[in-house]
C-alpha cells in the first residue's frame, strides 16, 4: 500500500540526496577527522564544509556550531551550560507548551535541584503571555528557554522580542528551534539568541544528529566531557556520516524555504479549508496567521483522536493525535490543555504536518477519507446528536 505521510513534525523522510552524500563515510572514507594524516583529514575537510552549511541556514558563524546526537541532547546541553555558568542563580523561565526535552528537564531541575521554574502560560490561541514572562525575569534568573515554534500547533513565539529583553537584563536566552528550522527564516544574528537547538531528523537528515548553536564568547560548560572535539564543547569522536548528511540537509532546507512557504503552505491551507467546509463541528487549534506553514492541528468535536488515526492508518495515511492517550494517559496533550481547548474537541484533535514531498492528490485523498470517517465515528459517539455536540 502507498503511504501518505503527513507526520513530518514527528520525523521526516531522509532525503535521497542526503543518503547519497553520507554513503562514502560509512565505507571507504572511515578516517577520524581529528587524525594527522591526509586520509583522516579528507573527512575533516568535509565536516568543515558541513559545519558551514549548517551555519549558513541560521546565519551563524561555523565556529558557533556544535554537533550533538539529537535535539534532546542540544536542549540538555544548553540548559546545563546556563546553570553551570551561573551556579548561584536558582530561577529558570520556560513556557507551558514546550517539548518534553525542555519541559521534563525543567520539572526535574525543580524537583531534584531546588530550582524555581516559571512556566509562562499561553492563551486560547497558543500565544505566549509575555507580560507574565517579563514580570518573572529577575537577577536570580539563570536562563530563559522558549521554543521558536510549537511542534503540535505550529504557533510561532516572539523570539526576537523576548531575546532582546533577555539581553537587556543580561539573562541567557536559549531557543528550541527544532520545528522552526527549515520552515521559517532563522537568523541568530538578527534575533540575538545565545543558544539554539536544532535536530537533523526534522529536516530530512537521519535520526541521531543534532546541533547546538552557541554564540561566540559565551561561557560554555560541556555536557559530555572528553576530547577536544567541537572546540571542547562536546567530547566524543564525530559522527562523521551523519554530520555530513546534516550539512546536505541544511543546504537543501535553505533552498526549499521558498517552496515550504508557498506550495507546502498552500497544501496545508487547502486541507484546512476543505475539512472546515466539509465537516461540521471542526476547529483549528492555534493562532491562524502566526503558524508554521506545514502544520495543521484540527479538532473534530465528540470523537476520539485515536479512533480517527486508526481509520486513517487503514488507508495508509500517517498523522498524529494531539493526545497522549497512546502512552497510557487519558488526558489530551499538555499543549492543548495549556491552551484550554475544550475537552471534547481536544480529544478529537489530529495533527497533520506536511513536507515538500506531499501532493495535492494526497490532500484530496485525506479529505475523501476523513469525511465519512468522522461521520461514522460520530454515529457511535454518545457526545454527538442531531448534527452537534451534546
Ligand atoms: C523533535 C523535537 C525535539 C527532540 O529532537 P530529537 O532529535 O528527537 O531529540 C525537541 N524539540 C522539539 C520542538 C521537537 O519537535
């Protein structure tokens, strides 16, 4: 069966060009880039090139790029560096809608290490309450960490504005830009962030490679203490093939940014308008005109997201639910709960996240599947009577 893949915020297809670029470095070009001989240095030169491609995508300098094993490691390394730089400061700021890589790390620091954490709330549209954020900033704040864009709703946070305030008060600012990268323009110089995380597998590189951007001059304590790799900021022999693959993926992401914001956005908007038009009791989650171009979080009243996913799956359509039911909890996702999306709509929320590999035909196939699927599920739902939610 042909797969229709619309779960790109969970992971992406590794681009063929990326795989091709990586292959020699699994085989004949196995040298260690830190070696003194020409054989190893051939790999070293290629890594230098990859580092430049990554830097170019976010307007950083190559020396500011630290390769890690994933987005989660980048987030952990950033937080570790901040609290090590200011051991006397015991306050941290983040939002209520972060990825678990930040959310659970901050909860851990609060519970186990005595940190006071401000989780800044969002409104019904997923917009950050900057007043609460600014009011909570103090001399005791070691770090502000905010995601650039939300993985579930695609809502974009005012990173430049918050980074400016953080800089003025001399508070370190980190952003998890894992979802924003390759979808909207990222410029670390213009924005003035101190640290930024990105992940390979969200931008058509393989799983298991990430980046932490560290602004020049920042005092940095590595999470992995070891050799002098990555300028002493991350020990461990370089994951050569994956770094080279990520370099290629960043090059492609830069080229595809236009397509993402035209053709992919048009596909997303088409899918959204078709579903809103053809299925009653349907609502889109998140600030409509301030979202990633590829993301659609859409709630169908009075049905279970899991049931929708199972029926979509039978037709080879891959999407994701906004709910954590599959992991044993009956609560909707923490993001939708933080936005106070009504329970019966949050429970029936599906996330479609597109890439430039998607087509118009695929969007039509999803609409053709979903219209009868929702009808069928609502016929069985105790919360749906006479064409509306009860
Ligand atoms: C996927 C994701 C991560 C984690 O990246 P990994 O490479 O899977 O560890 C972190 N933050 C956000 C916003 C993500 O979407």
